């Protein structure tokens, strides 16, 4: 049968089938005085409120009274819904309206539960718990602070990904004021340094970490951090300004890692994005850049060298050396279109023999600098960042000795600026 005019079913069920879940119940513990009082008037008690699977929503003291009286069945009102949020709300309302009132400690506990279930308006929480707004604010103070810190981190992360303030507000469903305050009150004044800051123009850095080794042609994080640290401006809070870095061949996304640490905005592109867990957009540098890449302060460009076909697959960059140089010419033309006045581009280059120990010596660095100068760049720095000797196997060293040849660890970091 159904109760008078209500949508909830009332029926008798075996008491042993009734369950209790403290996460959905608003009280800390049972009150013996209340249970004993209910035992004295057991036949006059209203049904307890339960979910469809007979979990108690309201009436735990009545349930215990029936159980202590040895009853095998109990009258229940079955709540017509299975949404945990609605069940918790109904449990709090019922327990706070009938019988023994919720204690201050229990109201504080339930304010926390309500907040975690998505009731993020302190006025609404105050109304549900029948407390004043000041109390509701006090109950949820720590949670509100944690949520604000988390939201501010999300806002900053999206801004670093080059979302506008308007796009951030829309994506996170917050006001523009909330977005502005995240930067106004945030910690943007810090100017962290690379873990291994280089003080000279020869950079000796550690070998690649295990995560980077999953991807071909990677450059150690320390080099990327030092490039961004030295050749882009540090964060400016008043007025807000963060340098923008573009990586047209993002690979493992190491530029993102460095930009997040040093607080630079970033855009990542790749002709074949290898990772789906970070924002790398598909794009071929030889076709240019999307409009949103404009107004860039620094382009980090680590091209595939012409003889690395096994790692990268055949492309215009590695088909042959003339094709590599032509691709660099096109790329530098396209890069200059997105750079700010006095914007910079970093080239990671490795002069090399056609083969490991023989063939014509190809000075990629000299040739690319010559191309860049013709395209309107000027050279502002050339840094040596030698490769680790650990890249060579014992047989490579043995072969070099037999041929009286030197193994090549040369790597250049070239910094160019728009004239």
C-alpha cells in the first residue's frame, strides 16, 4: 500500500534485511535515552524511511527499538529515488525536523557531507541544517579553502595552456571575477630556477630520464629549462604577463613540464602527437601555424635530423640533407610569422657525419644559421650542450678506435632573434 497522497511506498519487511550506512546517515551514534523512550511506545512509532535496497535514511533509533523488542518485521517507507545526494538531503531534513535534533557536532559533520555532495552554497547549507549562515561558513571553512586552492590551480593551468580569461570562466563555469582573483591573489611572483642552472655557455647535463626514453629524439629536461629560463621573460604579476612558448614538435611534451614549473604559457604541436594525456595539437610546421599561435615570445624547435629515419619515419626533414635544409628554411619562415617583435627561436642542432664514423661532415648549425640570417633573424647566442657518452655502446667505441675516428657528442643550442 501507499501512504496518504505521497509517492513513497509503505510496507512491512523483515527487520534482518534492513541495512545501515553511516555515510548516508546524519548522526554520529545512537542515543540510549531516545531508544528506551521509543521502546515504551513501540506500537505508536511511524515507519522508518529507507532506500529501495532497505538502507536506513531516517529512523535509526526506531529501528534499534524494534530490534531490541525482538520484532521480526518493521514498517518502512521506501524513498522513491536512488540518488545519494537526494538521499543524504532527505536524511538530514528528516533527522533535523523530527525526534531528537541534530547536535552541533552532527551539523558540522553534515555540512561537510553536503559540501562534498555538491551543495556549495553556504546559504543553502544553512537552510538545510537550520543554522545561521555564519555557522555554515564556519563548518565549511576548510573545505572552501581547499576548493578555492584547487580551482585556482585549475585556472592557472588553463591559462598556461593559453586559454583566455573568458574561455577559462566558461570552461570552469565560474565568474570572470573568480578568474581575475585567482591571479590577483595567487603566487605568480615566484621565479623558480631550473634544478640544474647552467652558468656557462657549455652545458653539461644529466642523461635522459626513463620517461623521456619512451619517445624518439628527446632533449634532457635540464636543457629545456635553461633555454626557457634564459630566453623568455619571467612571470610579471602587475600587470599580469606570462611569456608564451610554442613547441612545434612536442614529442614527449617536455616543454610543457618546463613551462609549468617556470610559469610560462605554452602551446604544443606535432605532426603525429604521441600522447593523448596532455594538450598536443596535430599540426605540420611546414604548413604554418594556426592563428592562435601568434604573439609568441619563444619557439623551442628541435627538428628531426635528416639521417634519423629509423626513429622518426621518412619526412621532408630526413629524406636527404638538401630536403632537411629546405624544410628548415620553410619552418623558419613560418615561425617568424608567429613571433612577437624581438621574439626568439631556439634550434637544437647536431653537426654530424653522414654516418656515425664516416662520410661528409654536415655542419647543420652553420647551415641553419646561414638560412636564418637570410630569413630575417640575427644570431644572439650559440651554446654547446654535448650529448652524453652513454649513448654509445661498447662496440661503437671499439669500432671508433679501430678506425682512428672520434665519436660525435656535439650538440648546439642556437638562439635566434627577429631583427
